[in-house]
């Protein structure tokens, strides 16, 4: 009897649905590394503030950093 792996089936179905995007991501020379770096930096700044301030302060910190 073979074990069932529902999580693997879900992942395979999602990859199949986005086949064009997956192929493009694996074959094209472009990447979003710079954008991901900026997103990570903003998330880090947001975590440092621990919800003590609103969007305005986060905006100021992002623009000044």
C-alpha cells in the first residue's frame, strides 16, 4: 500500500495551474532579487517598531533608511 501525500498533491496541482509562471521563473534571466531585498528591509523595520506606531512612522523610516 502506497502512502498518500495530500500536501504534495496540493503543491503539484498549484505548480500545474501556474505552469507558465514556473517555466518563466526557471528559464528567464531576470529575477526580483532587488525588490525582495527592499520588501525584507521594510518588514524588518516594521518588526522593529512592534506595532507601536502607525503607517506614517513606518513611511518616514523607510524613506530615511
